């Protein structure tokens, strides 16, 4: 009761405060869709554990189709019925076959955290490490310990065959992992409809092209990106990389990439990955790498923000764009204040607001927000950030006092540079 039930209740209450809300992870699925899809994935996990194949063992499973209903696809209902049946059998056999019951409950219990309401990515192999022990125990119970009780010679043959098959599969998988580019090529070939696998291949090709100074690999990476951006579930990260990579290479940027990026944001909005991509585009303009496309990026933000309830990461990125690229400090302040008002406990958003207020010489307001930030700095986790803000605030006050001691004409000519920095990362950016 004290070690399991009470923490379970507290955890569930905590989860209800943010899961599937504005503070949740930005995903392409909601909680009901995730629960239905995970029912199918749990049986995929069983297959990967018991009969692993190289085609199934990959880093990327973002091409798994979502379950939109119990009969869409029909395997959703069959999987839910199968889970209910296995759990029912485990409870029924808990006395006559306790190891089998333990194994089944162990398997599903091991996946209870990652296969239910927390909106993680749908599937990952490493989630099977602990639950696989339960599944293997259940199989051993059925064949050798409590069920069929096969003869020792038969058990030995089964063990040797299974061990050899697992060893061979492991050796082949290790060969794929032995080289980064080989791994990227392997993953992309197995998952031609996976945006993540195709993106990883493009990144691998670009890295290898830089290492070898090989333009042909760069062009191959661009072809991968050009093809992958048209996948049904592809996000704007492909257009973003095409734009930024071509800008760095001083190559022309295809207007179709901007049009595609804006179209995706208009139809789907921006999830967390999309907000990061927009931040990367901000940086491209802030570092003077990207020369053209400010109007297109402004339009991209406009359609993304109008699409439903925007994420805090998107609002932070838009504030960064307004401050550094557009030079619209008032807009940047409004965007950051919107985030703080909707998420008053968001440490990064309030930190950004302090930096913006400091850059606009609203030092008293910045001091008030800093006092709130100190209260939110529980256990001293953000001491370095708070100390940096305190130091820059003191320096700004000293600079303003120095400026006011000058004559108005000299003061106008010697006005201090911008002192604000806004990022969606945890790093404070100083221009």
C-alpha cells in the first residue's frame, strides 16, 4: 500500500494534469489512438522477442499506422481481445501454473508505463529489455516447467536451436551497427516509409560528405530529403534541412520547399519537432547564413500559430524570430508573456521573459520576474541560470546609469547594443 498503491495514485493524479493537454508532448495522435495502437504493438513486441528478424529490428517505427478505431484496422480489436485473454488465463492459472502467470503479468506490467497514456513515441525495441524476461519465463513454463514438461533431450535441442538463431541475428545486427553510415543505409532500406529513418540517412550522408569532402554524397542526401519530404507523415524537418543545407552551401533555395513547409504547418500545425525546425530556421537567419525567405518564415509562423492551441516551444521560437529577425521587440514580449501566462511554472519561458524585459530596459519588471524565478528554482537545479540572469541584470543597470550620465547627443550615439536573447533551448543566447 505504501510503496506501490499510494505512489500509483499520486502519479495518476499528476498525469491527469498534463497528459493530452497543452503541456503534453506534441504528437500526431491522441491518447485513445495511442492506447489502441499500443495493443497491436504489444503483440509486435512479442514477435520481436521470440522470433527476431533483421527487418523488424530497427531504431525507427514511426511508420506504424495508427489505429483510428477498433476496426481500423481490425487487428486492433483482435489485439485487445488477445491481451484480455492472456491476462484472464494468467489469473485463471495463477495457482496451477504460477510461473506462467507471473511471466504474463511481468510482461504486461513491464510495458504498463510506456504502452499506456504517457504520449511517448509509439514503439522502441529497448522497452522490451525488462518485459522480455517475463515472456521468456512464460514460454519456459509452457514447454518445460509447468505445461508440456518436454523431455530433457528435446529441451536441449530447443535451447541449442534458439540460442544459435538468436546468436546469428545478434551478429548480423552488430554488423549493421559497426559503421554509422552502414546503419543509416540499413535502417532506411528497411523502413522506406519512415520519415525518421530517411532523415537519419540524409544526416549520415551529409556528415560523410563533409568528412570526405565529397559533393556527390551531398547531392545524394538532398535526393533523399527531396523524396522523403513527400511521405504522408513527413514533418517540416525535411524542408528545413533542405533550406538550411543549401543556404550553407551557397546554393539556390527552391521556393517549392518553403511552399511545402507552409502547407504542412497550415494543415497540421506545429508539434515539438516542428517548433525545433522553426528555431533552426531562426538561427539560420540570425547567423546570416540564410539570406532570403524572411517573408516565407513569417507566413509559416502565422499559419502554425493560427492552427489550434500552439505549443510553448512554438511561441518561444516565434518570439525569437520577432526579436532577432524582424526586430519587433513588442511582438516578442507579447509572445513570451502569452507563454508565461498559460504556463506560469515553465522555467524556460519565464527566463526568456526576464531577458526580453532586460533588453527593453524594463528592469523593475525583470527584477520581479527574477524573484518569481528564484522561488521556482527548487533544490537549486537552475542556480547557474539564475546567477547569470542576476549578473546580466546588474550589468544592465550599471550600463544604464553610465548612459544617463552622458549628454543626450552622446547617449544617442553610444546607445548600448541589444542585451536580450531568446531561445527555445536551455542555453542563454547573447548577441
